[in-house]
C-alpha cells in the first residue's frame, strides 16, 4: 500500500517535470504526502530528537536505522517512507528502473538557532562510482525563505563536480563549501515547500541554506537513491563531514527498492543478522 501520497496525486513524473529536472537539476513534483503521513513523520522526528539529545538536530544522519554506525538512534518510520513505492516511483523516473536506497538524513533547524548549510555539491562526500544520486527532500514542516529553506543554483549540475574548500566559519552543518568563483549567487532560487511537498535534486546541484533566525522550526527528510548501475564503494575510509560526526560508509546498509542490481553491490553489510 502506498502510504506517502494522497490518492489523487500522480505516482510518476510528467514529461514536463522530467524536462525541468534535466534543465535545472531540481524539480518539485505535483505529488505530495497526505496529512496522515506528515503527522507520522513529525511524531517520528520528535522521538528521534528525544532519543539523540547529544546531537544537533541538523545532523541526524542515518535516521532510518535503529542503530547506525554513526551512533544515531533512528526510527523505522523514516525507513518505511524511504521504501514507499510512491516515492520510489517518482525517483525511478529520473534514475531508471533499478533503484537502491543508500541514505536517509533529517535536517531539522530549530527556530532561532538553526545552522547554515554552506553552498556545496553532495557528491564530494559520497562513495558512489560512477557518481549518481537523486535526493528526495520531503518537507516535514513548511520550508520558507524566513526559516532557512534550501536554496539552489539552477543548472549548476551540468558542470559536474567543482572545487570545494574548508568552510572558514563556525556553526555550519557541512565542513566543505564550493568555491565562490564557481557560481553566481544572484541566480539562486529558494525552494519553498509546504509541509508534505517534496523536491528531487541531482547529486551535482549546487545548493545550501541560510541559518534559521525565525521563531519557526524547519525540518525536512532527505532520502538518497542511486541507480543500481552504480557501485557503493565501502573502501572509502571514515570521514568527518557533519561537524564532529564521523561518517562510516563501510558499514552503511543498502536496500534494493526497485529492479535488479547491476553493479555487484553488497546488500548484507550493515543489516541485522
């Protein structure tokens, strides 16, 4: 049963939506979550934050794992959402019929205290060869300009990976930021979403977000999918990329959520035995 979308929502991207993604590196589909699904995510987020009091809410990596290698105590609600056929249908329209779920993170910016995400490209952090991923970013709360919504540089994905350097300031969610000479911030677009809406964006898209200085929380669930024609390389050593969090890809579990694995990926590591 599809738990994620309302009954009237399309379960596949239209031709126009696919064209927008190819052009801009991001699309906001017509499909959206039901109010009940949003409610489940909010309840799960409340539990996630309560279960991880020593972690910043912007840095809850592997929220879909009950006990991930990074020490986050996650919640099955996020895994259920990531494997929901309605979400996978949308993603398959972009990455093809063979789809692997490999990551899921909550980005929650508390009101008045939410941290900045520097301009970056996701691919600098990920051990996927060849590099290919679509992220489904689901708004758990309304995501607005005022509370620090995601911002993107449309079309920047077409340039491939660009130079990054250490972010020279404190209180940022990620350690690296793209070289400012590589983009024109005047072309940036705010990705404003109502709770229950989602965006889909490419692994090479330059994106980031401002701090949340408003009184309203901004929370979203980022689900990472790769085509099963790519290989998840577990030989990449553990790395620090989210503040002080050490990310260990060697024990990251994968799920084949659609089709057939074409690249010899390991679907046993990281799963309960």
